[in-house]
C-alpha cells in the first residue's frame, strides 16, 4: 500500500450536499475520505477511526464543532483539524485556533482550495514526523543520518543509502505498521509490490545489526507478525 493511500480524512458536515461534495473532492484528490453528519458522530468517529486529518464544520447540530475540537484535545488527540465555517467573525476563528485548530476555510470555497489546504496539512505532518539528523538511541548508539554513519562501541559503521532511506521511512511512519509492500513501493519505488523478493527482510536484518542494542532481540525495529515492521523507541 502506498503512502498516499494511508492518508485518511474524516469530514464532519451536516449539510448533505456539501458533505458529499467534500468527500468526492477528497477521493478525487487521492485521499481516503469518510463523512458523518453531526458533532457527536464526529467525536466518536475520531476515537474509533483515528483519521490523519479532520475537516470540521463549526455549526453542527447537537454538539458544535468547537465543542468537538475541545473534547478531542482534552482527550489527547493530536489529529490535525481544518475548520470549515460560514462564519467570518475573527473572534469565532480565534476561539477555534485557541481550541486547537490548525487551519480554516470560509464557505464558499472551491474543491481546488480544499485540496490545497489539505495537502498543506499533510506536508506539515510529514515535517513534524521527520527524523532529526542525529539520532540518540538506547545503548549509547548514535546515528548520523546526514553522514549515513552509526557510532557504537567506539566504532563507526557506515549505513548504505538504502538502509538510511529505510530507517528514515520507519521513523517518519512510527505511528503505524509499515508493510513490506509500503517499503517496496515507497523506498524501492517498484511499480508494483506484487513480486517475490526477500530484499526487504535482508535489508532489515542488516540495519538491525547496526542500530539495535541487541540485534538478536530487536526492540527498535519490531516485527509485527504477518503485517510488517514498526519503529518503537521508548520515551
């Protein structure tokens, strides 16, 4: 599954025609999109679906968008939120930002503008998740991603460019399981992941030997049986 396919958007909008239009525009833009029609459903959908981005109308029946946003932030959800509102009042927008919104769109707007704002939020997500150039790992291991070097036990071990790309990819997607298909499509840039190859597993073994405190019992690059790999670094 490609990186693009992982980008999920939840739309909370009570105007049915607009909700369908938003969903269709997002689907056409390559996102996975679902729609719910009120604030209570929206709050529950974020809890269960954990979307990457929330497109949230402020004026909702039962529970307002602002109340939904406050509840999500109080529960610790860091989901990026794009407010959609017919209100142009500065105080309303200020309350939205103070409650934890990331951006806003004022109705009416074009599908093109919606997609531009959504893409901008996902670029911010990628920037926030990008690994630092120097990683400090357990066991006194340091990884210099700029120089592609691992410093451990008084030695300097070179990383291959491919190993560096795999490591960056795993860290950038540390909140989910990375499948072998993901790596073949997004790191190796295969046209299709429908190939018989052990190249991913072999590279993971080599990478573990360099960055894991105990390569025989890997704790950083964890295997999720039947699915793929997950980067796990304790706080």
